[in-house]
């Protein structure tokens, strides 16, 4: 006769299964993808679509909103599906980062 009681572990809670809520917005994907480093804006658009991301980051300091052909970055982003998150890549001081963050807020 055994006096050892079998204890079942509590079910694991998967935080990734729950929606992500930030500042009153809810996202099903936790993947944030950048808009830089793509050879073309069409390639960027296709990669963003394929990834299933809902948030894209835009480096305000580094990103050109218009390319050599005069096309806007925003023309290639499905703003009904994507949230733009300006970032401060390329800043080297807190003062510069705050200034660029404020610019990003106004521009985007």
C-alpha cells in the first residue's frame, strides 16, 4: 500500500495565446517587423503581409518617406491592418531620441 499521493501539475498558461494589449490597442500577433533594409517597397509590403505582423516599426531618423520614384512608404503599408510604431534608431543621445520620437508622433 502506497501513501504517496500523485500530484498533477497545474495546466501551463501560455501567455502567447492571449491577445497582446498595449495602450488600449489589442494585437493577436506579437511579431513587430521593421520597414528598413528591403531592396524594394514592394518586397517590404509582401514580407510584412507574409509575416502576419500587425505592428511595423519605422526609423524616423533613417527612413525616407519617399523613394527615388516619389513613392511614399505609406502607400505600401495597409494601415487598416498595421499599426506604425516610430522608433528612434540612429539617435546617439537621449535629447536626440526624444526629439526624433516627437517628430515621429507628428509625422506618423
